[in-house]
C-alpha cells in the first residue's frame, strides 16, 4: 500500500472523529461546508442592528508548517507510530530531501484534517473568556478566522491572550502582520470579500463585496494570460479564459457583485480589443468587429470564435464568458450544528442539496422548530 493510499484510509477514519470534535462555526476542509457558508455566518453575526461592531481579523502564522509534532502525537486519535513516520517523512524539492521537524505532511491529503483537529476548541476558548451576552462570535475557515466582541478592550485584555495561549500550546502563533483589531464600520477583508457596514437610520447596512485586492489580482492574471497568447487562435484563447472567468464569478455570486462583474467584463473586453489590434495592426475597428464579434439575441458585441453559420440567437461555448451573466443569489448557509456523519441530519442535507440546486423551493412550516436536527430555518434560507 502506498503512503498516499494509507493517508486516504486514515482520512476516512478520522473524518467522523473530526466532525464530532469540530467547532460549530469552522467551515474549512469539512464535508458540505465551504467559504460561502463561512461568509453566510459572517452575515448572520454582523448584519443585525445590535450586532457587534468590533472585530479581530486574525491569521495564524505558517499554520500548516509549524504545528507541534508532540501535540499531534499526543492528541490525534490514530496509530502513533504511523503518525510519527508521516510527520517525519520530509519532502523532496529540486532533487533535494528536506527533513520536517514541525508541521503537517507537505502535500499530504490528511494534512487539512490534522490542522482542523489541532484548531478545534478555539471557538470555545474565545467564548469562555467573557461571560454573559458579550457578543463574542468566532468564524473560522482553515487558519483564517475572525472574532467579534463588544469592545476593543475585551479583545485586547481577555480574548486575544486566551487565543494566543491556545495556539502556543500547539506550537502556533498569530501573524502580527496580518492580524488586526478593526470595526465593521471601517471594514475588513475575509476570504477575498470586503465586509463593511454603512450607517443608516435603521442601524447600518452590511455590504459584502469582492475585495479590491482579489479583483486586481484576477484582472492582472487575465491580462497576463491574454498577453502570453498573442499567437494562438481566438477559440483557443477563449477556451483558456472562460473557466477562469466562470470560476471567479461563481465564487462571488453570493455577495454584492453586480457592479464589479460589469467592471470586470469591461476590462476584459478592452484587453481583448488590444489583443486584436496587436494581431492586426493595419486593420480598422469595423474590420475587427466583423471578424471577431457577432450578435446573440439583444447583445451586439459578443466576442466569439463560433462559426458564422451558427444561429445568431444561440449562445456558444466559443463565446467569451461574461462575469455579469452569473446571477446573484443568496447562499443557503449550512446549519452550524449539522454534521454529515450523523444520521439525524441525513434528511436535512438531502433537502439542502435540493435547495442549492434550486430544484425544490425552500418551503418549511412555521411550526417547525429551528433547533431540531434536519430543519432548514428561515434565517438560513435568507443568509
């Protein structure tokens, strides 16, 4: 049995254990959870009129590379001898073998689960530092997390010292460069999304939009791809760009992205026109339009490599994908207590999959208790 196959078997065995131990609001590397769920929880926590306004935007320094081997061996429920061998196996780069004295296996498929097991308990520790209704909430995705509080003093004097001690026991520490205390009125970036509450008579409106850094990096990557393929056919270039544009737009389809999507389409359109002009420096724009654009329904400027014989009202895979064609839809956040390995939640996940596919409308009786396993609450349908 190969090392990777062995890790896969242990992953199957560890996943149920990790789910039982998991923090309710941990969303990274867990079945049926993702970044959209983490952002949905942020909306639930921060969007209300009486929501906490102080946020600790935290990041763990080199989390996967610095987890204590001693802590892992002492606390991970698996064969200790095999775990020690994996942790000490090292890695090979450029034909050179490097030993590992800390951190999880480089490239190991079991590493994310080991990291989650290491960080589980962080939410409980943060909440335990302040009693009463202190508005302390924790939302974590892998090693990125945020903690809300009523005042900066609560974070500085109680919560952050407790979190620091929790991490130090596991050989970890907060990144001083990436961790900061801020307010929801100032705004902050989390998982590529900017969260900011704009004041109003109703107590403020929370907007979640694609972060400027993410938009800039995405457009820079698209421009580089276009410049690097000056000599290829249009169909090949569109085939390279479409998956990238579609994937990026789908990631942000659950937040306030319409204006950003339109801007992205304009920038990519301009970059493609420059690509055409470099290929045909002696041709006018009217010639370029006849060569590269076609009409599709009400749209007159469809950049396409589709054959001229194709019906003008029919879209084609050879059309350049538009980010603005992705519909904005509020994500149905997974219930915090739901776990894929508990039979009581089986019907819940079945209904949730149907809702996410939009095959079944999210109808629920008002008499159903939101705390009962398997229920899809109104708040989660709206979040």
